[in-house]
């Protein structure tokens, strides 16, 4: 089973990949429901982190095959 730290690391890695290789998707990172809590003290747990990771991964898997990576010049 993945720990909270492992999930946070995986989310960070995937987020950085999206921002660096597909910056046009960054707007979706801000709009994702998990990033906009509906209360002042949201509880973050393993399930929420897994769901968030899977949603990021899903966006990337659907988008990446049809688009080229933006490279720094």
C-alpha cells in the first residue's frame, strides 16, 4: 500500500511533468475539484490523494498521445 508521502511525491512528479511538458494543461490543475476544498479544514487522506493522482494521470494519458512535448530551446 502506498503511503501518504509516496502519493504526494507521485502527485508532485506528475504535476511537474504536466507543467513542464504540457503547460497548456496547467489550467486544468487549478480547476480540479480536489484543489478547491469546500470547507475550511479539508481532510486529506490516502483515498483523496489516490483519486487526485488518478485524475492527473487520466488527463495526461488522454492528452499526451495526441500532442508533442514542448521542449525548451
